[in-house]
C-alpha cells in the first residue's frame, strides 16, 4: 500500500500493514508500525474496527476492483488469496466456538457416540 500526502509533494511512502504490531482491544484493533523511506522515518498508528474490515471487503468485491485484479494479476492472485482466506475462516470459526457462539452437536445422555448404522 502506498501513502501520499499533499505535504510530501511527489513522494509516496510504503505502508506495509502486514508488518505492523497488532493490539486487539474491546472496540477496535490498532496497527502500529514505522515507515522508513529516504529521509522519512515516521511512526504510524492505524485504528480499525470490524466495520472497517467489512468496508475493505466491499471495496475488494467491487466489479471494477475485481476486473483490475483479474487483468493485472490473473489466476495467481486467486491462488495467493486462498491460503489467507482459509486461515482467516479457520481462526474465526475457532474463536466463535470458544465463545460458544456456534452450535456444536453434543450427543444426548445415553446416545451412542460416533457413527451408528441405520437400518
């Protein structure tokens, strides 16, 4: 990701959120990092909520964005996205199970566990 500000003139700075330190709070997540590029040596802090992440996915799902990614990155982009998406879903399901927010089948008392043949 590139960061630009009018005060920087023609300079753009790299913002590598994947390298940020993450602090998860009750209301939001904070991403802290440092931008070091040329004469710039800045700390940054990005505060995000779940709504912000949903907003990113809405942008990513916009047909213009999808068309651009398909044209510029092709099938390799899809393949590169599968691993992180599966990891995200796995962590999300595990967290929801820990919180008791996903129903889990538990056998009733006296009910056999495992697969039982049906006549």
